[in-house]
C-alpha cells in the first residue's frame, strides 16, 4: 500500500453506473502525481491515508466487481511528513 | 484511477476479435506518455477523464473477459490543469 | 494499453511448456526499455502495435491460464511517431 | 518480488474491517519511497525482507479476499546493501 | 515480459510455507534495480532470462495460489546486451 494525502472530492456526473455513489477523492503522494481513489473509510481533505492498488482495491470496496484500481482503506493516526 | 485528457481515436483494423467494436482512444496523462484506453462512457477529444487500470478496467467494460488494461469510466465535470 | 514498435523475434528454447508455440517478440516503447510480448495478431518487425498488460494480456491469448503479462492485440493503421 | 527494509509499525485506528488485526509495517526500498506492507512472517525494524506485490500479495496472507497489494513473505538471511 | 540477468540465489530461511522449496533468485534488469524471481526453469548465474510479472507469474509456477509476482519462464538463447 502507499501513503497519500487527501486533497478534495472529484465530481464526475457523466460516469459508468458501476461506480455507484461511492465518493471519488483526489489524493496526492508526496512528490508524486495526483491519483483518484475510492473512499471506503470516510476522509476529509488533509487526511493522510493508506491506499490499496490493484485487484486488492476492488476487494476493499466490499464488491469484487467494483471497477477501481485505488481504494482508501485506512486513515493514519499520526504521520509526520518527512522532509 | 488516473486523470487523462482525450486526444483522438486510434484506428486498428487488424486486431483480435475480443476487442469488439468498442472505441480505442489515445489519452495523455499530464506530462506523461500516451496510452490507449477503451471508452466505456462516450468522450470527445479534449475531455478530461478518469481511467481505471489493471483488472478493474476489464470489469468496467461490463465484460470481465475483455482484454483491456485501461478503461475510461467517467468524464470530469471541471478540471483546472494545474501548472 | 501502450503503443510499442516490434523489433524482432526472441528465441528461447529452454522455456516452460505453458508458453506453447506462440511467438515471443521484442517490442520497444518510444524512449522506453525493451519488453517481450506474446503475438496474438501476426506482426512483422517495424509494425506499431497495441499491447495489453496485466491480467488482460492473458485473456487476449484466448487462454486465461497463459503465463504472459504483455500481449499484442492490434496493429495500428497509421502511426506518426511524434518527435 | 522486491527487497525492502522494515522501518516501523504504522498505526491506523480508523480502517476498514477487512484489514483485520494483521500488522501494517512501513517498509522502504533502497533509494525508493516508503510503502506499507502487511506482515505475514513476523519482522522487527531493520530486517531486510522479501515483499510480494499485486494479486500474489493477497494469496500470501492466506485469505484471497484480503485487501492488500504488498505482503512480507520472508526475511532474508544475509543481505549486504550494495553501495 | 521483461529481460533480466540472473545474479545469484537468495536465502530466506524464515518465510511463509506457501513459498515451498522453489528457488528464489536475485535478478537484475539492465540499468534497473534488483528484483527477486521464482525460478520455474532452472537457471545459473549469468543467464539472460524472460520473467513474467503480475498474475501471470503465478500461473507460470503451475500453482495459481503460489504467492509470487515475478517468475522466470525461459532462458534466452542468445542475447547481446545493447550498449
């Protein structure tokens, strides 16, 4: 898993029905590009979170057919961004 | 998922039959290389879109045996390219 | 999917039986390293092709248990390499 | 598989129930970014370990539905970090 | 698939039982970092080999539940390292 920081919610009205109404969040790896993750926990912007990628991200949503490749599975209690 | 911008349609007459007649689009990540994505939504060039990779991209086409590794699953309502 | 150019056939006499007699081709992404892809279409050196990676590459061979991670699924009609 | 060095335990109280009580460890590839791995062996900080990624990391936990993408599967007997 | 050169055997006494007694080899991509691959062919140090990654690497071991993400599937007959 990788550690990301939540930036904001991403709005996409025109999307495939399989995505249902789970929130899509823009997340950012330290020094990395932005990604979009499905939120299975309930996060707010600024949270440091653990994201699962690959086929494990589908299992994390509780629906193996959910079309994701990145899912937030936990909020980190304390994270000091290393400089 | 990652955010891409749609460039154009890719034509490939000589291809395996499992690809069926779903459109293949050339998409470009900001500052990244071009990729080819299956369009499950209906996009036009210039759209900023969300793409699912890996095994989730097959689920997104509605056919788990579809041989893809990148599928467009949503058009972003508003996307300000960060400079 | 990614776009590659076919370089040449790769010979490997000593290999696991599951690879069968499908041709293995050395392909090259523009500016990227060489990879080895299974050819499900029938290509010649110089062709610009679409390759599927991950679990979709196995579905593309028509045998879900085929041990590949990169399969050529189509030849591009016209491709102008961008300089 | 890749070789990582264990740094420390990662605490995440607010997480999805599927993660159960398996320990999550912060691991670091030489010269690479930090990742988070599920520990299926029993490691202490400083250990050099072998991690499996992708769908194989789920099989390594003994529960195919475990939502991980990186699992520690072995401790290396002797590892001289190459300089 | 990618092309690697075999360096040496990796010893890991303390490992999960699912890894069984298949040999683990340290392999190196040209100019890339070291990885660890399961040997399904029978290689010696110095051999140039083809490795399958992802879920295909599990199929290559003949046991779909084998927890690997990189498996050696063939030895290359002739490989001239390009300079």
